[in-house]
């Protein structure tokens, strides 16, 4: 959106099995891609495998939205190559508002770790409030959350967000 209108929506994603696929399974999972030399420490660890969603995010309606992460895990830790790869999959700081990662207890970015399962709706609210404080006034109805864990979407009922 360089020079164009600012996004009016926000798409937030879980990491493990949403933006990533199971390590070691790229060959048997069409549309995914292993990222050589990048470790993914989740679920026993292995080489990072980006999901079809991560690889094609710009082709979805979220391609016109701000984008971020809401995950329980550490995404392989601060300054990890996995965090760098996911930031690029999201389109880089232009779409994530910055390259800073924050913790769910003190949200200060669109890239958030430590968001407890079944409470991610609370973290999404903190993210939206933080983003509004930076300028963009995204309506609750234009916030979309994606997660593979079916325990995480029911708590969004009545929040005004889409999950």
C-alpha cells in the first residue's frame, strides 16, 4: 500500500499448523515448502515448513489487510530465523506495522507470543487497542483470526471479531 490507501482490516494468525506445517512433512503435504537451515522448535522441533497459507497469504483477502501473529509458543525464540521467515511471509513490516515482537501480557506490536489457548480473543482485543493507539482505526468487524485449534475460536463469540 505504499502511497496508497491504508488497510482497513486486520488478519491475525496462529503459527503452529496454521502458518507452519508439520516439520518433516513438506514432501507429503502439497503446497508447503521446507525452509532449509531454519529451525522450528515446536512439537519436538525440526526444519521449518511454511504452510500453503503462509506461502500464498498475499493472494487471499488478507493480502489487503494489516497482518499479525497471535500464538502461545515462542516461535523459536527472540531474534530467531523462524521469526524472520514468518515476518516475510506476512509481507514484512509494511503489513505488520513493525518488526517488533511482544508478549501477550504487554502487547506492543502485531506480532505476539505467549497468548494462552482459549484466551486468544483477549490478546486480539489488546492488539486491536494497541493498533488503534498507533493511528489505524480498524473496526472490530474487520478483524479476522485464524487458528487450527478448535478450542480457540468459540471464545470469540460476541467479541465482534471474526474467528
